[in-house]
């Protein structure tokens, strides 16, 4: 059954982004639906991270339009973009936790956007937020490590704390830039499981960049392939095979190109 248009939470229209003489994105069109887990694939330099950063307004686009949660990021007043960003979580390859803080306080930082004044130290946060943060840690299976310094955790555990911090932000959209690139295969699976769970159980929309095709096929609802800044593959993951995806990593002459761009879900 086709998804109703009002279920679209991110919409990119003819997005082009240049850095000087480099064209990082070229006429990208993409609609992402509520509760969809979309994985962006492509060679290094194909534009995956740039697209994520254009979606949350970290990179101003050169032309086209980007709408997220009903706000035109490319033309909205800065204040509206700041409000929108509170609804967009970002997960980084290197976790970006504050190593000397406890896991609980790192998670509490995710809720700072809801407070008028900054807090320093777990006990300065309202009790309701401390309970919520503990609950977020519990959802990633790490409640028992709440008091541990973040820099004593393994990489996989740190990424789970980063996901808990994002949940504490109560976002509608989660952007994840190579969230498993620093992890071993087992921990990568755990993190992908968590991202998929927040997507389906909490109705969040996840857009995630990956280099591992097998992880994308295993966990994504939809795969989008970029090549030289252009969308060259856009298919539901269900029924998709590795060999359907691999051509995005080849640089073929256009007349020999095995890919045909397929419309979204
Ligand atoms: N801030 C920047 N200044 C100049 N050029 C940039 C900047 N950010 C990205 N680029 C260029 O834009 C292109 C796309 O880069 P991007 O980082 O989006 O690719 P990617 O697919 O995410 O790569 P990777 O998989 O290695 O992270 C590259 O040619 C890159 O050098």
C-alpha cells in the first residue's frame, strides 16, 4: 500500500551542494517516511555525509530545497532551524561522548535542549530527567553502567550510550554517520539492531550512512546508493541482493551502467 504523503518527514528536492569547484551532491531527490530506516551507501566521497549534513542544515545547500518535519531548512529563519534541530538527533562514528563524565550525565546532555540553563553534574538535573535518562540507558541495555565514566567503556558500549543520549533528546529523526565504522562485527550488529528498534518501536525515522552492504541489506528498510553525488539506486531492502547493490561501487561508462534508478518505496 503506498505511504500517504503526510508521512514524509524529510524531503529533498533537486538538492545540489558544491564546495568550491567540487560538486558533492547533484540534483538529489529523496523522500523519507516516518518510521523508515534508510541506509545511504556509496564510495568514499560520493556525498553521503554531505547529504546528512544538508538534511539538518549543518551545510547550507547550493540550490534546491530541503524540508524536514515541515520546515524548509534552506530558507527558514535561524530560530526555526534551531527548533527543528532539537528534533533531529545525530549519531557520530566516534560517539562524541564526554569521556570524563558518567554515562548517565552524557545521556542527560541529550535533554539539555529542553532546559533554560545549562547543568553541570547529574544531581543538578531535575529528578524526572534523571529517571528518563536511566530509562534511556536501560533501553540500550546499559542501565547497570550508569555511574561509569564514559571513557572506560568499549566502543560498542560507547555507541549505545550515544544512542541513549539521542533518545533523551526525544527526536523525530535520527541521522547516523557511519555509526558502526569503529566497531567489530558483533557490536556493529548490536548497534544496528538498536537503530532498527528505535525506528520501528518508537516511530523514529533513521537515515544512516554505511560502508557495509551486508549490514545495510540486513537492517535497512530502504537502500539509497550515491555515486559522485547523484542518487543511482533507491530500492526497498526487502528482496534486494548484494549483486543489485554492488554496481554503485563501480565507475562504469554511462552506456554500460547496470543501474537503473528505481523510485522510492
Ligand atoms: N567541508 C568540505 N569542504 C570541501 N569539500 C568537502 C567538504 N565536505 C565534503 N567535501 C567534498 O564533498 C565530496 C563528498 O564528501 P562526503 O564527505 O559527503 O562523502 P562521503 O560519501 O560521506 O565519504 P566517506 O564515505 O569517506 O565519509 C568529497 O569530494 C569531499 O571531498
